[in-house]
């Protein structure tokens, strides 16, 4: 991520059509980092070069930056949930760190929701556990099963109330809130519902 951002920043003037090559832009750190100019005393180029971990780091830095000139792919198009740039496994590891504080407000919802199950997967998992067709599970006749879907959507999927309402074909977000609260009350007195919750979570995770 660090290397990609380094490259992205120094190529901004090129993408904007201000210069043909990154070394032509005088206000960039590129020339100093690439060894084409003496770095000013306040500019630390060691971190950028150390990230390449190669003996000829300055030359490699030049090759690394030049490889992206003319590339149509934008860095931010590759980012998942507005924060993650990396493999799927790495993204899951970062999600675990982000979630170290329950319902952390330090991170926007889109960043906390990466890798979370979507409503379609939640409905399918709960319906399978309850041995009901998906359409019945999410209808009013689904009863506790429908409430469990709403609860999982909110707490496991971090899905918005509006999206849950749309998935369950409800017009009111307040109705979804009522379903979630009622489901939480039922957990304390319905062992079968708790078993369905555990089985659904096992399937989703």
C-alpha cells in the first residue's frame, strides 16, 4: 500500500497532463527520491527507498514509478471498502484488527463491513438452518426466523436498516428495529432460536 501510494502521488502531475514525466515536475519529491537531485535537508527519502529493499533502490524506484506511466488503472479503483488495498487474506486480517473494538466509531461503516456477509447470504443461511424456503423465511410467516435474519443483518452483516427493510420487503426502517429488539428478547427464553443463531453464524463465518 505504501509503495502504491508513493507511486500514485508522484504520477499525479503526469496524469493531470501538467508534465510528460514525473521528473519534469519541480514541486515533486520524485527527483530527490530517484537520485536525480540532492534531497533538501528536510526531505526524508530513506523510508521510500527502504520499502524497495534492494541495493540499487534509487534505480528500482525509477523503474517502479515508470512502470505505471500510461496505465489506465487508478489506485483507488483497487481499494476495497475505502481502506483496504491487498490480498483477500490480508484484508481479512486487517478487518480483525479494525474490529478489535466492538462497533468502533473510529472507522466508517464501509471500512468495518469489509468481508461481512450480505443479506442474500444471511437469508440463505438462516433459511437452511430453519429448513424453510428463503421466500417463506423472510416473509411475515417466517416469524422468529424472519426476526433472526434482521438481527444477523444488523449485527453480523452491519447492513443498514434500509437495506434490511428492502430485503425483507418492509416499508419501515422502524419495523426492522422492532424485529431486532424482539429477537434479542427472545434469545433469553428460546433455546431453539439460539441454536439456529449459532448454526447460522457457523455457516456464514
